[in-house]
């Protein structure tokens, strides 16, 4: 077979080629052991030197041409296959993605953090105390000796020996902090934390809830200082036109003791269902630290004075976000947390 015949045959063969497999077959047909190009050199041994050189030259030429052609066609085929693949696998990057549900922080935690920041801005530190507390700190040193009737107001979880209990209030952190302060100096702390009472759980009661305790110890402290501080909290949480008032009350660890009221943010004081027609909402208890409590904390009550307060964190959050069931805070339903998030940004 002549060089031209081989090349013509190849041209024809590659006309309809469409797969890699066909190329492999063609490689065998032309360049394989028994391929057409190899055939050219079959009887070279019998040829004269001159003829052999000529045939060798031609066969090399054909081999080169055939190889080049096959590579060319192979590349073309690969490019075509890639284009086809890209077309079928096309991704529309402008399509919107799948939205994943995101959680948000618990609304109660947010309120606590918010108040922590507010108080830290006024020079307060954030303190902590144990939830499993001694009767001594939870009651005794707070001027609530055994058998004191005011203990009844806080249905307490006791362990069997009556020495340890689940703290029923965050007030024990007051005495703990005073005793911890060895060089007697001014104190400004708030202590948010869990407290426990033997309550049946319903929409407004929980056996475990959260208080935010506050304590300030210094010289020449009066109720006016407490009022000013409470004012800041009320306005920060419920709007700048909120007014505050004290109502006389009784707590064994403060003297005098007061209830902390804010003017109703819903009706502005006219009276509505939220303030039960009174125009005022109670959000916590407070007072001037009782001299006995100061002494129990190692502070000379002739030199030092102070105020203390306790807010119910859930109560503040319920009022602020219009929540009617306290159990809402202890579930992780995204439908709730996300609505609170929206309410907050409104
Ligand atoms: N511990 C009180 C309670 O649980 C709240 C309270 C009242 C805290 C007056 C105080 C305070 O620090 O001075 O009812």
C-alpha cells in the first residue's frame, strides 16, 4: 500500500468518528503491530540498502502524519465532549440558595446581657454565687434567722439536713461579696442568676426562674441614690418617658424596704389590663441595706451604708416583649425566638 492510500483511508475513517473507543481502534488499525503503517516496513529486510532507506523514510513520514492526525482528532473529540458535558451540567449561579433556619439567642439571656452592660457602664461588676447555697447565706446572714415568718414567702427546696438548699433568691451574693472584700471598700455589683422555689409550673410560675440582684455599698448612700439608679434602668428598658415610684414594703435585709414600680408603658399611667388599672407596674424589691446585714458582711454600719435591689428577670422580659407565658423562656422553639428578634428590631 502506498503512502497516499494510507492517508486517504485515514481521512475517510476519521470523518464519522465520535468516540474515544473509535480512536483507540484506529490507532491499532494504523499504528498497531499489524497496522497499515507497520505493514509498509514488513519486507524491508529483502530490499536493497537504497530502497530500504527510501521505504524507511516514507514509513516514518506516514507514521508521523498518522500520529499527528489521530492526536488532532482526539483533542477535538475531547473538546467536544467537554462542551457537551458543561452544557448538560450547567449551574445557574443566580438561583437563590436554600435558606437554612438560624437560631437566635434566648430573649431572657439578651435582657440579662443588656442590663449587665448598662450596669457595667455605671461602674458595676458582675458577680456570681452558687445555686446550691447554705442556709447561712440564703437566710441567716440576711437577717432571716430560723423560724422567721418571712422565710415562708420563699418556699424553699431544702436538702435533708436543712443546711444546704437551692437558693431561693440571689440576695446571698450580697453577703458573700461583702465578706470576700477583705479591705473594706465600696462595692458595686449586680448578680444575675437562677433561683429555685417550690412552685407548681404554670403561665406565671416556675420552680426555677432568674433574678438580677444589685448591691451598692459606700458612704453617705440614701434612697435618692437607689431612685436615680432605678430611674436609669426603667428608662433604659421601657422608654425615656417612664416614671418610677417607691412603695413601702418589707424585706428583712433592707431598712427601709420598697417595691419598685414603673409607670405603665402600655397606657402611660391611665390604667389598662397590663397595669390592672393602677397605672403602675411592680418590677422588683429594694431598700437600704439593713445595718445587721452590713455587720454580717464585715462592714461597720456606722461608717458604711448602701442600697440593694432584686429584679425578676423573666418579669422584665415578659413586660418588655409582651410575653404571657413564663415557660416560653425555657423552650427552644425557633418560632418564638425569631419573633422576639423581630419585635426587638422594630
Ligand atoms: N430577694 C428578694 C425576693 O426574692 C428581692 C429583693 C428585695 C432583693 C429587696 C433585694 C432587696 O436585694 O433589697 O423577693
